[in-house]
C-alpha cells in the first residue's frame, strides 16, 4: 500500500473506512485487467508471443506493487486466461451477449477470489478473550458527540499491508541485540505484569477535524520495563512487525512517553486489525511509530531510519494539537457546539471558541481520563448564525497552531471551523 499515491490513499482512508483495502485491491485488479487486455491485443498477431506477453507484464506489475505471492499467483492465472480470451476474440468476433457473458465470468470469478482472499484470516481467528469487565466512564452524553472512549469496532485502522498477518499459536516476542539478557516473551508473560491506561491514537494522515483518531483503554506492559529486564545497553530500539514493517525509536523516547507493549483494548484482547497478538503504543507520537503485530525488539547502539522517514515523513512525529467540532445545533438559548480536543501527551488545558472573529470564549471541558487522552468539550454560544472557530491550549500553555497545513510531513495543523 506504500506505493499508492498519497491523495488516493488519503481519500480511501477518510471515505472508505474498512472498504479501503478491498477497494485498493479491486482498483489494482482493474488496472491489471486493462494492461492484460492491451498486452494481449497488441500481441494477438504474434499468437505465441501473446501467451508470454500478458502474464509477463502482469508479474512485473504485481512485483512493483509488492502484492503478496498468493494473490500474485491467483491474479496472474486469471489474467492469463483473460489474455487468451482476448486473443481468441480478436480473431473470432463475438456477439455482444457472448462477450458480456465471458467478461462477466472472468470479472466475477476474480472478484470471488478477492473475496476469499479477504475472508481467509477469518479461518484463523485471533484469540478473542475478555481480560476484565470494562465499564465506560461517564461523559458529556451529547447526541452526535464522539464517545469519550471509542468502541473497538469504531476505532480507525490504517495499514500498509493488503493482508493482516496471522500469528501462530507459538508466537513469541524476541527482545535481543545490545542486551545482557535476551528475552522471549509470550502473551501470558506480557499479561502477567500488565497495567491499564487511557491513550488517544491519531494517524498522521488525519486532516483537521478528521476521523482518523480514537481513544481507548489499553492493556499492556511498559516497553522500558521490558528493555530494562533485558539489560538494554544500546540507545535505540528497532521495532519489527510480523508484516515486515519496521520502525526505529530511541530508548529514551520509550521511557519518557511511558510507551506500552499493548495486548488489549477496552477490556478485551487485541483483534487482528489492531495488532494481535501485541503492538507498540507510543503516547504523543503519530500512529505510524506504534508498530503492530510485534515480533521483535532489537536494541541497537546507533539510531536507524524509520520506514516512513525514508519517504520524507518526520522521523519523530510529535502529535500536533488538534480540535474537532462534532456538533453544531440550535438550542433555545443560542447554538450548542461540542467536540473533542487533543494535544498528544501534553494534555489539554483549555478549549476556546469564537464566532465570526469575535472574542474567544472558554468551553466546558468534560471528564479527564489522563494526560495522554483526548477530552470532550461543549459550549452554548449566543449567536444563531456565523462561522464558528475552535482552538485548544495544551498543558504547557501553548495555543494551537492557526496555520493551515496538510498532513505531510509531520501532521496537519489549523483551527477547526463550522458554519451555524
């Protein structure tokens, strides 16, 4: 998915949700259909060359797209059949009905294969296990306002892989490298010293007021504690995932942020979409540093470059202060505005709202779950028309950046706004 153009990837993330991955697969499949048809048609007069040209083009494209080998084989076989069909029909002009039937069978069969590819992980389900009874904390309870704690099935997902990794029953987390006592930890080991903490996560692709953010009660063990048990001597940790994804984080960052090796959220074990069996969670940094499907923590003497830093994104992406307006509704006394505010691990000191460039007014802040979690806010404005703007003051007293800037390379900035 890293090869997907940024505007297309962002559009799918923001508007397609869970369907973003199947949409990306089908989009790639449509392109391959076209390439196969063109290749086969061009090669048609050469008969024998047609049998080689179409599959060769497909294999090259699939390798460039980094498609998993299983899907590569499936699509190549389907496209090979399509190439033969096109070659045959160039010489035996079919009727419209015959053409539609044959094309429909090819496309339908391929769609069926893609569907099977998507549901295959269901045959190897993650361990769904309740860790403890979870009771949602009291919040502002305003219709339309984001819940203080995001439900697991409503928590955003953003990955670079087409298929979630499947961890075997013998999964272990290796902690090695520049350490005095290499460790190999299983789920039971991580649960034995687990603690709970509310942490809000945000995707670096999230625009101002966007949906790629969520808050949960995470269960896990502090990463720095694990590194200390291993006798870490190096300054940096390379974090590897089962999907081949890797990031590099200084040990001091893990200590200062009290990063977690998380195994559960909202009282249940992680599901596969959120990193089963374990993931890293670094408060205050955008989500791409919090590697999912952990396989190894390798301590190194020197710093390494992260995956997305090689593409120009910030290597240590500190979360920008953000405000979101979820609700704008007329009430008898004026206009009710409500939303969420988040300032990474700096905490939220205050939320201010104004209408059409007027004076800033203090909003009411809802229950606070901790310094790493977002807050809900609300205010009743006397105005019944105009343009609302909202900004957050973080725990250090810094006012949210008003400059409008896109997500690349270190997160979006700008005040939230809405019309009454």
